[in-house]
C-alpha cells in the first residue's frame, strides 16, 4: 500500500471509532457533521443542501490533507457528486444510526484504495 493510502487508512480507522457526530481525531474536533437519519430525511424531502455542502467540504478537505485525488480527474476517473449522494443514500439506509462522518470515511477510504491500485 502506498504511503498516502496507509496514512488515510490509519486516520479513517481512528476516526470511525468515534460514535458522536462531533468526532475528535488527532486533537481536531469536527463540527457540523450530521446523522444518517437527517441525511435520509433531507434526501426524501429533496432538501439535504446543508449535508451535501458539508460532505463536499469534508471530502475536499480530506483530499487536500491526505493528498488523495478523491474527486478524480475530469475525463478519466472523475467522481461526480450525484454518485457520492447515491452512495451515501445506500450507506445511510443500511446504517441508520450512523453519522455522516462514518459513511464519508468509509467512502473516502474505498476511493483512496481504488485510486492507489
């Protein structure tokens, strides 16, 4: 496994151990994270703007901080937001008590591993 992918795996593993929506990792508290219940409710009402904005920023921040091209390159391995939302829909349907952070970490790790193959 490449060094950035290993760092990503360790960080995401540590973050996923935190059950609260205000996750603390390496002395950095995350604010604003929502729950899968609120994600599902917002998506059902076509009103998950806050959660979508938060997730976009969270993924982009992880990508910059861990040097992982999460969103991909236009025309080759690009990942569009609608695909991310559908993935989160599936995650939250299967993990209703989970936080968006936990789902986002899982997706980010899957994507990082795929990109580093």
